[in-house]
């Protein structure tokens, strides 16, 4: 297993960099600081765990760079009693950050391999407020709706209408939206009357949000 040289120094440098990029919410920074990114990173890239960069994981997916995780989490404006739906569990890194700021996190993953690995990490960390589901993330989790917040970690080709219907009035959904290699990171805020205020936060690069569950060899 590759060791991370002086991880505390790398972490301190990362948190300082995130502040400089606009991730300033103390709760979000605290959640990032207390989440050991190295356990979500494959051994081959373990020495790069605290770089502010996306890294490859199994099934052709990635663990998002800490800046994007911080930015998206901050954009949710989380409250301690919030019930959050996450679409795309991946390594479980973003899930774990959310779990430190919300009451319950429901997370859906279309790759059975990734879900199993993430569940192992949740057990290792002793998380008790994360509920997992293997399935089609584009369908959300209607049986548990409505949610206070929804976070989508794959790019929807268009406005994620099915997920927006699972949001509480006044709730917030954050998702990358677009068909190309570069998408808009959009925040949808419910107006309480069935409509949404839409704000584009920045440009991002995410894998596409695909229908169904993945067929793995």
C-alpha cells in the first residue's frame, strides 16, 4: 500500500487552497478536513489522495476533486436535519462528506462493484446515517421522497425533471447539466409553488448520467 507522505501538511495545504477558490463554509471545510480521502482512493493513487484533482476508481469512474466536492456541498446549503438524496455513490467520498452535515443521506449507485466497496468504507468509518441502494439513479428514490436536498454526481443531458419532482417545496437540487464534455453546474431552488429558480455556478466535467444499472463482467 502506498503511503501518503506527511498527510497533515497535504491536508492543510488543500484546505487553504479550497478557501482561496471560494469554498468558505466552515461546516463544509470541517467535513472535508475530517474525511480521510486516502481510504477512498485506489492504492495506485494513494500518494495523490490529497491533491486537488479527480482520480480514477473502478468501473471507469472517478473520485471527484475536493474542490468540486466542496463547491457542490456548499451549494446545497445543508441544514443538520436535512434528508439528502445523492445520485452516484461512486467511491463514497462525497457521500461521507454529506453524512457529516445532514441527518440522513440516501445514495444510489448503478455499479454493484462500486456500491459494495463504498458500503465497506461506510462500515469502516462507522457511518450510521447513510442508506444505500443499487439501482438506476436517474429514477431517484421515489419511495423515500420528498427530500430536502438532492445532489447529482453525473451529468444529466437536460433538466433532471424526475429528480426535481422528488424535492420538497423550497428544496435545493445541485447537478451538472449538459450533453458535451463540459457541463454547467446548476443549482435549482424550489420557489414553493412548483417552479424553480435556476442558477449556473460554474463549468464542470462529469461522466454522463446513464439509464439503468451497469452490466459488469
